[in-house]
C-alpha cells in the first residue's frame, strides 16, 4: 500500500513546505500541480523549505518526504522529524505551527473526511545548527499515523 502525505508548515502570514534539496519555488509549483492549492489552502508562498524525515519502522531507515514520492504506511507510522532548510537565520525563532493534513481521506476516490488532521502542533523553533525544529509545548492534535482503507489509491 502506498501513501503520500501532505505536510505543511504554517506561518502567521506565509507558508513553508516540506522539501529536501528543492527550492521554495519548486515546492510552490508542486503544491499547485497536485492541487493542494486550492484544495487545502487558497494560496501558497513559501519562504523556506522543510525537510520532513520519517523513520521506517520495518527497516529503521530514514525516509525523506518529497513531492510526488510514494511513502508506505510502515514508513509513516511514527512522528517525523522536521528540519528547516534556509540560509535566513532570522526565521529560526519562529515560532512555527506544524500541520499535517490529508486532503484525500479516507480515499481519493471518495474524500468525504477531507481534510483530515493528522497533527497540529505549535511553538516550534530551530534550536540547533542542524535546523531541527523543536516544540516547547504539547500539540493540539498529537500525530496520528495514516491508516488508509484497503484498495485506496495513493493519497497526496
Ligand atoms: C506512486 O504510486 C502510483 C500508484 O501506484 C504510481 O502511479 C506512481 O507512478 C508512483 N509514483 C512514483 C514517483 O513512484
Ligand atoms: C529573512 O526572514 C525575515 C523574517 O521573515 C524577513 O523579514 C527577511 O526579509 C528575510 N531575509 C531574506 C534575505 O530573505
Ligand atoms: C512536542 O510534541 C510532541 C508530539 O506532539 C509531544 O509528545 C511533546 O510532549 C511535545 N513537547 C513538549 C515540550 O511539550
């Protein structure tokens, strides 16, 4: 079973997005291409990119989220790490809100529960040189892993 999660960081007035080695411009185009804009958010103007790293529970390997990349249920079982990728250190203090949303729940053929909230947490800041985002308070919605029904097409 394949699974593609949509993940976004929300700033008060602008958005940053999960991506690795891609420019904010590339990610912005991908959001339009996969209709995340306007299905989930009306517009999107990222100021930085976000590396979202899951740990595959069956192999122990790290899996980086990327637009158009398929992730399995096993790969998305536990809360990922979030790394802010930017040269602009004035963004480090945030604070950021992280929202993980599924625009195709329970399945793309019939997205009646969309958008489904998989996580909503605030108070994230970059605390270390590696760009890792660390939260200072509990999430509003704790991470809930994807659990698509059998026969579901890949989700965005
Ligand atoms: C993801 O899975 C879908 C359906 O199995 C397939 O059509 C698509 O090509 C896959 N994407 C990648 C990047 O492998
Ligand atoms: C860095 O981020 C700050 C805060 O968002 C912004 O005001 C500033 O314009 C940015 N600097 C550059 C060079 O993008
Ligand atoms: C940060 O978020 C995680 C996941 O929601 C939570 O388990 C943890 O307690 C939070 N950290 C703090 C300091 O509240």
